[in-house]
C-alpha cells in the first residue's frame, strides 16, 4: 500500500512561488475531523475553534504586512483562502 504522503506535486515545475501573485490555499483538519463548526440549514455555524481561525485569518495582514487576504471560507473540516 502506498504511503499517503506519496502524492504527485501539483506545483508548476520551474515556477518561483516566492513571486507576488494570488495563491489558493486549502488547509484540512487531521483525519478530516469537524473541528471548526457545522453546517445548519445551509449556513456554516462556527464554533470556538472556527471563530479563532476566522479571527487569525483577519489578523494575517497585520502580522504579515506584505500579504493580503482576498477571500476565504471556513468549512467544518477545512478552510480555503486566497492570499
């Protein structure tokens, strides 16, 4: 059985990822655990952990003045952000 970390890279060969640009980032919870809240009636309801993630996403620009957060969405077991 292959190691779960033996995946092909989706990075562009030869691309300098230190260059300025928009980056789509997905962060998943370990074992896809629902740590950030739940969807109720089609709406995401953040729990304390989800609210903490939301707070720190909003603080990224203050902590790292060279980046901007464009859009983001927090789901029960992962988040997507465009930086």
